[in-house]
C-alpha cells in the first residue's frame, strides 16, 4: 500500500476544558457542527513541560460519538491529521509553534467526571 503524503498522527494528552460545540458555515452554503478543544501533551523527556494541540471534531466523524465523555482533565488518545498553526504568544509577543488536529477518532483512557476518575473500556461507551 502506497502511503505517499499520508498525514495520520496519534496524540495523547489531557483535555484543557470540556469540548465546545459550535455551528459553522461551509463553503457550499450548508451548516455543520464542530467541537473544539485543546489537549495538553507532556514531553517524554521532561514531564514538567508540555505543549498544546488544538482539536477540531466534525459531526460526521467517528470521534463525534465520544463528545459526552470529553470533560476537562480526561486523558484521551486522538487519531487524525495535523497542520501547523503558528501564533504570537500573549506573554511577551514571542512567535510560537502551534498544532491543529482534525480528529478522526478518539480513544478514552481516563474520563474525569467531577472528583472521580473512571478508567474506560470501549464496551462501556458503546463501541
């Protein structure tokens, strides 16, 4: 199987906040729903440092079914395509590298619900 130009990534981290759903206008004039969120990814060599990846979850993706479980602090594993999204930091106007992922699917590792952690299995969430 040829994989020239394949853009498929796996990112694991904790959600910064509950995913927020909004309706957007598409180029063809139709409307669609998209959920947006941010995941904190810890660096493997220095666990004190992390970086963020912005997530976009479209309503027709397999990941959309997991939205009720995407709560602040949950540890998730996202599969999708990544694009660079550079920005200027608000702290010192320093150029930063940003990443934005269009999420195709999500696996739930630890779901936060209030004060308790729940280790999830695919059977528990209707997979």
